[in-house]
């Protein structure tokens, strides 16, 4: 038997090791980015469709009623959603899921699903890497002994270089759907996926409950929101602010809640009025937000301030509709007064039992916004200045409503730095921190700009 040359063996081992090393380097370059995150762009478009199919097979096995909420994919469907019911999309062409995407996003309604820890095991059997993210249940935040309870908020299923983001939606008492923010725990892999690129989870979101449509997309049976355009509009304006329950409890420690029969009755009537006002304005398509004392009550004590005696709402003047007064009158709310005009300082007030509804129209300037006020007996005009703000969703008295996202700035502009101290004596002409005189209405215009009923 010929003797094997050790140098030859060493050379063969060296060549083999080099080839293996080059393969590893190639894999790293193709599938991992420079910072160690998997390179999602390396997969072919058809592979994304394959991952979606495997995910749908997985959730189907566990009876998870998911529906598609991916903004990019739904955006491609927007013009032709309805025809998809009849269209033949089972051919070889892949039009929707084959756009090069790092993620595809689905939603899951929590009430239709019982948590099953076996989901992770089944996902692994199908080749998925699985990440579950939990957070505190805000529905229990007002209960001291349950405020730390955590619930599933997001699931991420990763297969090769495509990921499925499953967002869990929960029903809230205001008859809307809510999803929580995506926050990584300290021990979690921050390079599992490029989290910053996710379409959902940067903050909590609130949505109306969508009507779903079962359709076929790229040969896959999938549920989608029936009104795609409306849903995509909600995505762009979905940010949700939770009531500050911890701060509210601290406030009530210093200033015990008014539990008198009069206060209880006022809160009940204010809730009824706010719900009625929301239905009326929503029917007109007029955006509104909690303003003045009603906004302060939500921000400071997660409730309606009982000594305020009214409900305050803000509306952009650009959203004004001439049929707003008849709409409220049909709803059973007679006009109490109308001050100003559309071009300047418009303010409406409606009466409901012992609670008044004040609607302030806001005017936008280059670097600030403002609403006006009018003194009926003198014709004096007042202006209330606010920094510019955007709108977020929240919940008050079991109603999904909007508030300024920059709430602290808004409150401090109106009530000053001492907004956290209750004030029962309030003069709308001098007490606000942001009020300034704004001239006098010409006497000849009084019949139009000062109407009291």
C-alpha cells in the first residue's frame, strides 16, 4: 500500500477549509447586514410569497383569525379591492406579495383567540424563528392590584430572510380596537429583525373595528379590511395616548374626588352629552378634540371635572360645515349662543339638560393656532393662543376621542404651570394664561356675531 504524503493531506485540508470559509463569508454577505442584522433584501420576491403561505398554513392549523393590514400590500390593492373577489389570481404571476418586502404585517383579534403556548413549537416545526413581545394591559391600569398584568402585543415569525409581523388588537370599552407599542425587553435580541422599519408598534394605535372581506391574493385566501382606503387613512393617524392613571391617582391623593350626588349626576350627563356630540360630529365628518376644561380633566385626573359644568370641544375652522347647527338641533341640542363668524372667532354653544356643550373653532397661523371669545354685553373680543399641535386618539368616559398629542404644551398654554392645582373660580376673560384682548366687534355687526338664545 503506497504511503500517503502528509504534505498532500495538509494541502487538501487547507483547500477544503478555505472553500468552507469562503462559503461562510458569502453567506454572511448575502444574508447578514454589516451590523449583524439579517439582510432581508437578499431573498427573491417569490420567497416572500412562500413565507406568507407557510405562515397562513401555520395560523390556519391553530385557528387564528388573522387578516392582512400590511400598508404596502394593501396600498397596491386600493383601486381594485372589490374585483379581487372574482378575479383569478391563482396563476403563476405574483403581483402583490412579490414586491420586495422585509416584512408582511397581519392582525389578530385577541377576543377570537385563546392564547396557546404551542404556537411557538408549531412555528419552529415549520422552520420559523419566533419572538413574542408582551406589555402591560392598559384596560387594567386603573386597578392598582392588576396594573402590572402583561398581555401578548406582538409576534414576529422569521423564516430565512422574510418576517411576518403579527399585531394583536384588543377591544377597548370605547368600542374600538387598540394595539400596544412594541418594546423590547433587556434580554431580547435587538438584531432579530430591523425593528425600526416595522409599520406598526412605534407607538400604541387605535382603530375602528373593520368589516373584513375574504378574498384571494396571489392564490392565497386572505381576509382584508373591506374599505381599504379608510383603513390606510386610519394607519396614518392612529397614534394613541393612554390616560395617565398613575398621575391621576397621585392627584386624587392630594385632592380627593368629589363623590357628591351632584358630581355623580354631572359626570353622567357629561358622558351622555359627549357621546351625543361625537355621534353628531362624526356623522358630519368633522374632526374634533377635547379642549379647555374637558382636556384638562382627561390629562390631570382621567375623568370629567365635576365643577366645570360644561363639555368643551375644539374643531379646526377649515373643517367647519354650515349644517352643524341644524345637525345638533336634530339631535335634541338647541343653540344657546353663537359668537363670531366663520372668518373670525367663531364659537357655538348648545344646551343639554344641566350641561352645556361649547365648541371652539381654531384658526391656524404660521407659528401658532388660536381660538376666539366674545363678551356679549360689550362686544369685546378675546384671543387664546396655543402652540401648534397634532392630534392623537385617547379614551374618555368609554369613548374614543382625540386630544392634542402635545398635551402638556396645550394645557400649560391654557392653564399655566399650576394646571395641576384645582381652581373652582374661573373667569374666561382673565384667568387663562394665554388670553389676550382682541378688539371690539363693530356695533353694526352685533346682530350677526352676538346671538344669544
